[in-house]
C-alpha cells in the first residue's frame, strides 16, 4: 500500500466518523423538538403491575417535548422495578412512531415479565447468643415482614432486615449492626428449586446493655434554674434494658419543656464491665420570660375569626418546668360577631411525677357578641390528659371540668311562643345569669402517621359530657339559672393514601354523630320578668352547630339546621365529609411546592331534637378548594355548592343541576376561609 493510499484511507474514515457523529447529534436535536404524543405500556403474557404503576416511574411523558436520554433510561427503570419485585428475568423492549407532519412522537414499552422468583429460605446468622424469650418475640410469625414462600421484593427484604436491627437496638444491643442482605439465586435443573432464592441476613449484636445514670448538663446560669426535675420526663429508669426507641421518645419529651431548646440525650460513657450506658442531657436555656404581640386567626364555632393580641409567658413558672401565660386578644368575624378575651393559662408537663399525665389550669373572662346576644363569661377550666401506650386501642383519656358564669344580654327583642296562639316578647336589654358546671370525658384512639398532615390511619374520639349535678346544688343557694344535659358524640376520621406517596395524594373521610339529652327543669330567670321561661338555654359552645368552613361547606357558618334560631345550635347532629387532597407540585422547588388542591363532598344536618330526624333533611354539598401549606397548617379557601338543598329558597330547586347559573351563585354557593386542615 502506497503512502498516498494510506493517507486517503485515514482521511476517509475520519470523514465517515465525523459525519456519523454529527448525524447522530443532529438526529437527537430533531427528536428533542418532537412533542410526546402517547406513552403506551404493552404486556406480553402476564400483567402483574398496572399501566399506572409503570407510568409512575417514567420520566418520558412528564414534559411536553421528547427526551431521548429519559427514554433510554426509562427502559432501565422498568427493568430495575421488575428486578426489585422479584422478576429477575424480566425483559423490556421499546418502539417509537413518529408523525413528522405534526412533529409528534409516540413511544411504547413492551414488557415481558417472565416468572417471578420466590423466597426458598431466609437464614438469620449471628443471633445465637440472644436469650430464648427474645428469640421467640423476634421470630413471631405475626411480626415477620416476609418469609419463605413469598415472592421476593427488595422493599420487604430491606424492611425485614431493618426490623431485626431495630429490635436488637431496642432490647439492649446498643452497638448491634448488620451486613448488606445477601441474595443467592439458585441455578438448577431441579423444578422444585427453580425460580427460588435464598436470603442471608447476618448480624453482630454485641453485648447487651442497660441504662445507667443520666446527668443534666445544661448551662442554666442565666437564671440559676434547678433543672433536676426534668428527669421526670424520661421514658426510662436507671437499670432498664437499653432501648434506642425509648431514648428518642425521652428526647422528644424533654423538648416539650418550654424553657429548653435543642435538647439532646448523648452518651456520657459506657461501663463495659457492668454493661451500663451512662447518659447526659445537653441543651440550652432559652428566654424564661417573653412578651410578644400576636396576629391571630382560628376557627370558633365553624367561623373564622381574626385579630390581634398580646401575650406574656413565663417558661419556668414557680421554680418548676411548667409554663404560665397571660393573653389579651381582640377577634372579629364581622361587626356583629366579635370577642374580647383575657386568658390566664398554666401547663403542667407531668403530674404525680408521671410524664404520661399532663395538666392544664385555665382562667378566662370573655366578652363576645354573637348575632342577637352579647355575653360576658367568667370561666375556670381544669383538665388532665392521660397518655396510654400506642399499642392499646385507646391512646389518650382527656378529662376536664369547666365552671362558667355567663350573663347573656338580648341585644334585640326576642319573640317567645308561650303556646300555639300566645306570643310575648322579651325586651331588648334583658339578661339572664347562667351558672354551669360541666364535666367532660374524651376517649381517643389515634393511629395516624402524622398529627398535622395525616395521610393514612384512623382517628376516633368518644365524648361524654354532663352538666347539672354540681350546678343544681349551687342553683338552690343562689338566684341563678342553670342547665342540665348529657352530651354524647362520636367522631371517626380515616385517611388513605391514593398514590404510593400519601403526601402527594390522600383520601380523607370524617363522620360525626352526636346528641344532647336535656333533662330536669331547664328554665331561665330573666332580669325583666319575675316569670321563668323554658328557653333553649344549653350554652352555645356546648350545642352542636352546622355549616361553615369545617362542616357542610355549601352553607355559611351556623346557617345549617332544620329549625328556627339555628345560629344558637341544636341537640342532634349527623355530619360527614369525603375529601381528596392533592399536592401536585410537591417535588418541585420554590413557593409553588406548597400549593395544593382539594375536592370534597359534605353531607349532614342539625336538628333541635333527635325525634325530628328525617333522612330527607340531610343536606349535601360539593366543591373544590385551594391550599397553601405552611408550618402552622394549610391556609385554605373553599368553594362550596349546595348539591342537595333540603330547604330551597323560593324559585330554586333542591338539586343543584336543576338551577340556572344566576340561582346557583345567588343561593347555592358559599366561599369558606380557614387555617388548618378541615379535619
């Protein structure tokens, strides 16, 4: 070969290489200008997972324009998804169809699953030194995440291996560790062993330890506080078996002490001879006293009130880790509905040296105006909460005793029906003094994943409230009115994730039923008359109310009911909600991440007495809402429509869709505003 021919061949291949490279780059550029038309998933033979489940892991189709790199990676994503779910032999093919005239491209992923692999055996090694009783609890079939015979999934094996490690660390083995799970695929001609795997889980428990001494090492020279009694908040005692979970719970409880911040429990030293772990509490003392202005907004009787306030706080009151606060507040919902409040409150983090029992003492005086009433109230409230273990059905028992003295003044004349034909009028300015002693018991079952933003789980609350036993004795001594009733209610809330990530899409439901049984001589003694009147005098804050931003949202606050004077509340209520909550921008950055939407169906109504209940009276509302999620809860704006109006206005139909647009937005529509989840 001559030198000229050799140089020609070199130049030819270089030109060919560069032309091919640039052609590929040019083709990629062209493809990226195509819009994605359709993304299809085709299954061969079997279909274990749905099309939706496969599409949820793809990037192709999530943006307007086609991306070849995402398309290539998506094939690997599907194969890895199947591999992690036991389909080790799964095969994924792809195809594309271009529509040059419309600059669109359709893609297809063809999935051949083949047979999944099952777990033939799980070997646990390194646990032989554990006591027999621990081994029995550890290998209880009721707690195993996966076992022999199950189809292999990576998540289940990871969860099972983590469960063992967590069990060890919560039962004294503080230094326990593990190696990465080993998955052994069996290659054999034996049909009984084909498509089976063996899983090897290996652990090093180490020695078993107990809790030693715990010292408080918090710099408290700022106020010279004696912090030794914060040890009552610990979930463990000296010489208890060491538990990482108990240690975390103790740390969380210490952070409830208002005067402390950034509190941690760390290892002081390890006594290897006696197998003790000595600990120390570290943290900082924050400002004991605080005076701060407040901008307020919260729900009162299904209505949103906003206003201003000033609060004073002592975070280590009377030389103890209890919190005292004094608050002055001015709140308004409208010019007719407003509140002025002075509140003194003391929180006790533990009672009888038991951190499972917390207490509150609240003294308040309130002036509030509501529709045709102006009320001055003096109230004292003592409450205690007993926290029960999470594994029991009841998790909390809440007991409270309220002693209230109210002066109710009628701002406008009040018509009074003494009989079917006789009507009298209570003059404006008349008032009545009402003294009530109310004892309440609330039993709570709470098994939700998150208190502020629940996405799965169940919450149930049972209320028993009584008024009259004590106040009747006081009534005989003083010339006051009192009321006698027994109140029962039940609330059921259920949360279920709609997608694999519940924080992005959750279905939430609520159901409430309650009744007030009035008994005895519930009559009023008015200032303007010597006559006793049998009026509806159960306190408004004890009555059930319906309509508003946390109720049936097609009706305004306290505007739902089957009787006159529904603003004052009723004795029997049935109410429910089905709400879909979604946060489509959750994975994005910036302010848009915290936006969300809801769609809802609300139903229910309020009756003056259970004997008047009729199923045909149950109102139904539908609507949508906007949410912006903050650290204090979502700010919400809801648009509710009366889908079924049991009591339609003149000229309108009961059913929403049988009304014209003018009637809908005039009589069938309500805007609701609030802070915090609807329930």
